[in-house]
């Protein structure tokens, strides 16, 4: 599983390869709701689990901080639908 770096100042989680960002999940925070609006992985890095690792980092962060998630990004929504435990984190 790739190492995911939380960057609260830029409202993002990233995966790096050296100095290069090769994956990024960005969100807006509205009170206690994280609106996960985009997930991106560099094309040559796709299929390695990096996008899934970004979403898992988001879910872990939300659980730790007592936040909920609005999955505006289709990929985040897909991962959350597939994980029964993630339903407790869905913003109402």
C-alpha cells in the first residue's frame, strides 16, 4: 500500500514518488462535512492501488476527527458504496 501524505493546508491527501505528486484526493470542508470532490492518479501509476489508498486515508481521517463525507467524486462514492463500514461516514 502506498504512503499517503495528509496536507491539511491544501485540503488534500497525496501520494508522492520522490518529489513528484502521483496521486491526489482533494476535498472542501464545510463544518463537520468533508466534500471529497476529486481523485486523480497519474495515468502511468493507475491500477496500483494508489487511488484506493487515498480514499482509505480520507475515511480514516474522517473517523478519527468525527467528520462525515459527501462523496462528490465518483471514485470516492464507488469505494464508499463497496465498503459497508463506510456508510456510517456518509453525510446526511
